[in-house]
C-alpha cells in the first residue's frame, strides 16, 4: 500500500494543535521532528516538549484528497506568515525487513559479539549473543549500550549476581550471563521489554538464570553488579533505589548520560560510591563506580 505524506512547518505553540488536526482529518499517523537542528535530548519527565520550529508530518492513504486538508490548515488562523507545507508520495516498504538488513553483528571488546538472530555468527569461538530486540530498546549499536557491553567484556563476572535496571531487550543481562555471571535480574517498566528479554534469554540458553520483574514486583536483594542504561533524569531521581541494589564493594555501571550530565549524575551517587574516569563516545558517557565498604 502506498501513502501520502503532508508535512507542515509549525512553530512550537501550534505544533501539537497541527498534529491533532491532521489526526482529526484522517491521518493514520502523525510524527514531529526538528526543523532547525535544535535537539531536545531529554525532556522533563511527564512533559511533552516541542522544538522552536517543528515539522509535523501526517501520513494518509494514497487515495486521500489533500486539498480539503490543506484548506482546513490554511483556515485555522494559526499561520501568521502563511501555511508552509509539502506533500510526498511514500511507496510501501517492508520496514521490518529493511531494519533487519541494516542490523549486523557487532564486536564489543575482545570476546563478545552481538549477533542478529537471523545472521550467521562471524566467530564461532567467540561469546556470541543472539539478539532479536523485538519492541524493546537495546541492540548494541548505540554508544550507550555499546560502552556497557565493552565494559562487561573486560570485567570478571564469574559467579556474580547482576541487576539490569531498565533491561529493555535484555542485552546487558544476557551478555553478563554469557560472560560468566551466575544470576541476573532484569527490571523494566515495559511489559514488552520483559517479553523480549525472556525470548532473547531462551534464544541464548540462559533463561533459567534470568529473572524478570516489573518495578512493582522487583525483589529485595543486593547484587555484585548493577547495570542501569536509562537516562540522566531517572538515574538521579532513582538514585536511592538503584544504589540499594549494589552490595558493599559492588560495581555500578550507568549509561544513557550525555557528557554534559556527568557531574550531575555522579553527584547523586558520590556519597556512597567512588567513581572511575568516565568513558565518552559521541557525546554519550558511561560511568563506572564502586560502592564504598
């Protein structure tokens, strides 16, 4: 099935109204993106933040008459400088197939490879994690996850208990188990993440050593290692919860942090933890700390 895209340039105050109107006029989906390279890396929790100038795109079936839609936008009174828009035809495509074709095996350190489950492994003698992220976050391609995987590859995990806080696809917990950890606990607010983690654990033969919980069900325990690849805001707000999982002398690895957020995140944990030098890749940082005895 082919589609028509209508893209409208909208200032911050009217962007959500434009999106709502496109939905009311029959758009199957509405997306927002930055029109002027003013990125918003992490909006405040519970708030929807729009760019100063946004491009609002509505996706319509190919047989849609766009003229009444454009006319409704023009007559809305929102565009003091006149309505700026364009229409494009979007050919149908197997987007899942296209994504799969662009996800290739990734080497993380010396031993560990992240391998799409539908690809042959590049090194049969390596530690190969077979991954299908499904609807969950975490493939290893983003610097936040990649740096955590590199750290795990170089760590001595033999016999350790690991908590993966915000486990997503389960990639970090499963990597830890494949690299020698005895037990892993994955926690996530998204049920789809727990489903993806369970499927990936079964795919890698470690399901019997991975426990998965929603936050309301999370167990009381202290682990040798806690991994938290989320965002700076939640890392600070949940510092007491995350710290509580780390045993005395245990390790804490945090990612999802921009380099300009290193100091604020570190400060939230400084009383109880001693920090190593941060790792930074493409403005994303990973922090490693050890809980004081």
